[in-house]
C-alpha cells in the first residue's frame, strides 16, 4: 500500500485549506478544522505502534501499563500533527499564504522536531514508506529521508490543489505539476541504479540465533544460548569462501563480559579457533570514578589473536525501554522501575577496523537517526553495521518497520549496511538501498554476503540535513512576519477568533 503515501494527506490538507479563512475573507474557522490534525495524528500513531501491546509482559514490572502507554504515545506524537495544523492555519489567517504552498516546509519542520531530543522518534516519518523501492529513494542521497518527506508532502499538496482549485486551468496546472513532481525523481532514480558501480569491499557473515528473551537471560540456559552462537560462527567459518568478519546481534552474549572471566575466555578462544574476527553485542559494566557501577549496551570487536580491537557503547538509548529520560535534570526519575535496563549512555562513536575494512556500529534503534550514521561515515567508516534484538516486537509490523529505516542510511551516505538481528530481519543493503540476503522472522539463519565499496560521496553526506535547515528558515521567517504583522483594531471576540 506504499503508493498511498502520495495521496494520504490530501483529505487533511483539503480540510485545512477550505476550512481556514485568510485576511478579509468572510466566515469563521469551524471547530472541526482546529482539532482534525491532532485527531489524525493520534489515529495514525496508535495504528502504527499497535505492536507495543504485544511486548512480552514478563519483561515488565507493571504489565497493565502497556495500554495507557500506547494511548499516551498516540496523544504525544499526535501533538506534532497538531503543531503542523496550527502553523499552516496561522500563516493563512495572518498572511493569506496558501496552506498548500507552505505545507511541505512546515511538515518537514514538525518531523524534525518530533525526531529530536531525548524523546526523539523518527519512527513513522513519511519518507520511510518508500524504503523497499530503490528507485523511489535515490533522492535520499541528495536530501536524506527528510527530503523524501518534503517530496511526498509536495505531491500531496499538488493533488489537494486539484480539489480546492475553483478554475479548471488551475486544476489542470496542479495535475501536471503533481505528475511531474512524482515522475521525474523516480526516472532519475532508475537512471542512477542503471549506472550504479559495485566493487567488492569485504565479505561478512551474519549469525541470526533466534533466541527467545525468556531463555536468553535465564542463567541456567546460558550454555545453550552461547552454544548456538558458537555453532553459527563455526558454520560461517567453514563456508567457502570464508568471511572476513562474523557479526553477532545486539546483546548476543547474555552476560557482563568484565564480570564473567571464564565465559569471556571461552568466547576469546572461539575467535582464535576460527581465525576470523567477531563483532559481538554484550552488556558491559565498570566502576565510575565515584565508585558507582556503570552498565552499557556495548559492541566489541575481537581479533583472531584473542584480543579486543575496540568497544562501542550505545549512545542513543531507547526512552523508557533502556533508560528513563531526563535523569540528568531530575535524578529521582532513575528510581522509577518500569522494567527498563537502565543502561548508561555512551559518549563517543567508534569506527572499527577489521576484516580488511572500516565500519561503524549502530546498536538497535540508533539506525533510525540519520545524523548518528553520518557521524560514523565522516569519521571514516567504509560501511555500516546495525546489530539489534527485535525479538520484543513479536511477529508484527515492528521489526519490518525497524529494518526499513536502516535502508535509508545506506542511500543517504552511499555506504552499505550489514544488519544482524537476533530474530530477524537480518540483511545486507548496498549503497543504493538494494536489499539482499534478507532473513525471515523467528528462524535461525546464517547469511553471508559481499559488502560493496562505498561511493566517493553523496550530497547528504557532505551537507547534512540541509533540506530541514531550509524548511526551518522559511517557516521561522513566515511565522515571525505573521506574528508581528500589524492587525486592525478588533473587538475582543473578533480578536480571539483571529489569534485562534
């Protein structure tokens, strides 16, 4: 149903455009128009995140909270739809600017706001609807995922223009522009894919152990959990041709590596045995200078000589799942127990060197933040690795949505991605967003693939999120002009309606 994204906003845009009066226009805005963006946002986000109610109750201290949490998430994320509605209506009421003209700029800004800060949530941003269609996402190499959003909203606005235009010439013009705006980027995308070079960089093996969470963290089952990983690594090493690197998923080793020396030595012995470096996810712990224990969601690369080359500690933790946010300003929040891991956030990105190439690691949902991946590329990563454990989502849309978002990171940066998940989806993504070796959900699998060499550059890698910066500038200027625009003297009821 992904093509519907190009018309999905049309009803909302038509309602906002027709129901909002500009300066000097007779009538008043109906109450339904004021509330419709927030209602649309609530419905959209509740339906998109419905899989939250499928999270395993055994991992929660208060299972009953799952339904209120889904409602709260819908209400909160719906506020950004409401912010969009308020901004475009304000600009029309104060400046007479067409909602359809400013909609792409304002929507891009509200998506950026929704995706930023401790509660940042890029999940559900419009551009990700196109992730599985390589020709349709090549523009991300120029303007990133936000650029795809800008494009999608522009097409929606032009289609809405066909509906709201009063004259046939205007309707025809909107239709022609809508078709051109839709077709031209796609034709360029197909042309780019036809001339796409593909030089091999390194060979990687992904081990998908398919370990259930109720077994993974059970101390009595650790031998079988680790044994499955060891078997997978040995099978990968026995393949022809041999891989240059073996990757295990997030927290694949279910113990604190610094606190379990015997288990750690067994792991290091395996790497020596197969003679291939292994990148593994695991929990880590150490003491701070103040004597308190710091725990990390970490990934480490072990060389064939049995030594650690480097370790990366996850920087962007899942709010409420891995850490309660805002503890820095309100320390008492750290005492709330919702069953979260309460990891300590890492502080520095790490570029690993192993298997004949350099790579940067994104742990779990770090793959949905474009700037994190861009930092790794700027630091010298020739390709990206995403390790994750999506077992919590169950067999729902959650793991599919999560995997799709990682595809855009490759197109934006011109770098391949090797994604290794505990229960799937594991896959390889080339620098143009083409997926290979995709695994089914909840099956044990070992996938080998050749990681292509990176592209020399992309505009998004060099300039960053320039389309959002332009949208912020345009929106801020228009809002400032509208805010400070002199208004005629009105009586109190009229003035109240004007500002609403």
